[in-house]
């Protein structure tokens, strides 16, 4: 596994890199050429992780305050090439350039007290070797000058694939899946949760709900949490 990764890195270095979107020359650390990257549709707005309602900053949904998700891009075939390479093709280095793309989707002047990634369950993390959300979170945190803690949220149990589940079943599937280490430490803090793609919203909804459940009594102040992803798969 590791040797294969090193070998493919060497090949990338030795061979001219071609953009998988159009075949033009492209920088290896960016995968897509500038033209293909510029054609990924921008998304300027905020969504609600609970009901996927679209809205304006700072509140995407008047019914579910505290579940805002922002994204710089809509998920198209070019964004999919980037996400798949980052996630499954041993190209963790792609995350470096994506942090700055993600930073552009944040409201002007917004700087969270803490950036945290959506965690992978440790079994999957071991299989993949890294958590792509943590790579994006580190890159974004560096771009905006905020601290990142990789294991502030942990996934306490593996969850079934969400794709075929309805909204209620998804919520039940994710309930209690995450645990916040030291919840009192994050009470009243501004926390930004990072993931790669927003699809059903169930995973981010569960993470944000865990942060909102907040500190233990008598303090009971929840974190001021929102989320940021690379792309929204409509
Ligand atoms: Zn291209
Ligand atoms: Zn909502």
C-alpha cells in the first residue's frame, strides 16, 4: 500500500501531469488545469444541514439556527475528480490547495476559535490511512490562521451507508454516532466543522447537534457551530 503510494508519487513527479478533465497539462498538486477548475460552478450561500433549505448568511434556515453549512462549489464532474482523488486515490497532497478555495466561502471577517474535521471511524481511518476531512480542515485552518484539533470530535460507532435511507432513518442512523471530547472547553466558542461533500446533510447535522448539545450543567452554553464543505452535491 505504502510502496504503491510512493511509486505513484514518483510517477507523478517524473511524467507530465495531464488534467483528467480535459487532457491539458496540469500541475500535479492541483490535479485539474486552471480552466477545468474555473468551470466548477460556484456556490455562494448557506444551507441548512437539517432540511437543506437555502438561505442567506448568517442564518440559512429560520427553523434550525446553528446548522449552517457553507461551500465554495457545487459538486459537478470536475469537483468529483478532485474529491475522488483526495479520498480514494492516495492523493492527500491535493488538500493543500483546496483550503484556500474553501476559505473563500466564509463570511468576511469570520474567524472561528476552532476548526475540527468530521471524524472517520477508526477502522475506516486505518483502512484509508488518513481522514480526507482532516486534511481539508488543516489546510483551511492554515489559510485563515485558526487552530485545528483533529480529534475534538470522535466517531464512537461506525454508521451504515446513508444513500438509500430516508431522512428520518438517516437521522436515526447517525444519532449518538459522535462524541465531543471536553465539551465544556467549547462552550460559547465559535467552532467550524469541515467535511468534503455535503449530500444528505445527516453527518454534518449530527456533528453540529453534538456541538450544540454543549456543556454540562450548570454552564450549559453550547458551541456556536457551523460547517464548511468543499462542494454541495445537490
Ligand atoms: Zn482541464
Ligand atoms: Zn433547516
